[in-house]
C-alpha cells in the first residue's frame, strides 16, 4: 500500500510539474513576444523588401530572387519562372514525414518539441508575391544581413553548394537543404525567422516560438500606417 501511495504521489508531482512547465513556457512566450528589441541603427534609406509568409503555425522568409547573391541562387532548385524564393526552417523528421496536418503524428510532434533534433531549411519558389505576405521594408545593409543569416543557416560543400537533404521534396521545385541549427523547444521555426530580423537589427520582439504573437509584433512595428 505504501508503495502505491509513493508511486501515486510521484505521478501527481510529475503531472503538476508538467502543467507548471507548460504554463511557464506559455507565459514566457506571451511576455517576451510583447517586449520589442532595441536596435542601435538609425533610420536608413529603404532599398529592398523582405516578406514574411504565415500559414497560421509556421513562418517563412520570402525574398526577391534577383536580390540573392549568385552563390546562393545557383544552389537552389527553383522553377525557371520563379521571382521570389521562400525559406523556412523546420524539424527534419516533421518536415519529411508529415505531408499535411491531417497526417500529424503526435509522437513525432512531441519529440520535435521536447527533444533537440536536426532541422532542415525548406526552399521553394513563387512566381508572384502573395497578397497575404507581410512586407518589411529594409535598407541595403539590413537586406544583406538577412541573406547572410540564411546562408549561415545552411551547410555548404567544398564546391560552395548548399547541401541538399537527399531527394526528399514536396514537389519538383521544392527542396530541403541541410541546416546548421538544432530544433528544440527554445528554438523553433518561428524563432529562426525572428533571429533573422535580430541579426539584421530590424525591430522585432525578444522571443516568440509561436507564429501569431510574432506576426502581431512585426505588424505593429512594420505595417503601414493608414
């Protein structure tokens, strides 16, 4: 009987600890997504635009293909008519094994969230700008830093080509590239996007693992005033 009580108490404490951890994580996400970053850059002359794509859960960066350096552009497998390249970081197995949200495996989702796992950079092209993309005006230096951040996220071979992850893809011109980052609870796909803006000293929020709070933060600081 004493053993059962001991085990029951342990399960209860574990459950309470898990609930407190989840609440603390959500509180941190809400609080830090409301705190803006501070940048030392003075207002600069806007020369380019970076776009943020949002599917409701996952954010990606979209850039004009012509604005990419030759070394990066030559590494991408894109449709000849592509005008915009879209980059998104995600957990490797989640990207590869889950083709749609209907196929979501909760064991895989929990592993991706709770354990440090490898990540990939997904790259695909668009022939036209999506009207739902959020436009972030940037100066030349900021744009260069965004591209630098993307390039540094990729693994490169000795010939200066970004390394593909096998033949896995969502389509003929949709590819996964090997990433230098580890995906975990504190660094998600949305943290990767937020990190790009921090790297370029573009106003954003301190930390946000979720797409909604980060998009609200970016719209508040960059959406045109009506």
